[in-house]
């Protein structure tokens, strides 16, 4: 997964939730934290699931971050 900071400030401790959804219902949830995403740039990270994601959907959302 790639997180992009479109803003003018670097952010740190970017906490991301990833949810596997099938037929509209959540099946599994995991999280990952990126130490820093500099302004106007991207950082990639990975989070593992115990369940095969096919044929579901992966949904990601940022839960929070800090401004170092």
C-alpha cells in the first residue's frame, strides 16, 4: 500500500487501518504505522492478512498522524 502526503507539512507516525470486506461485511482488519511521510511525497508499507483477500475488497483509511 502507498500513502501519499499531498500537504505542505511532513507527518509522522501515520497509522493506517486496512480492512478486508466481502459482500459488504468486514472479514478481517489489520493496521500498519509508517514512521514518516514527507510533504508532497509517498511512502509504501505492507500489512499481512491471514485470510486470502480474493474475491473481497481491501479498504484503507488513515486513523491518525502527528506533525513532527
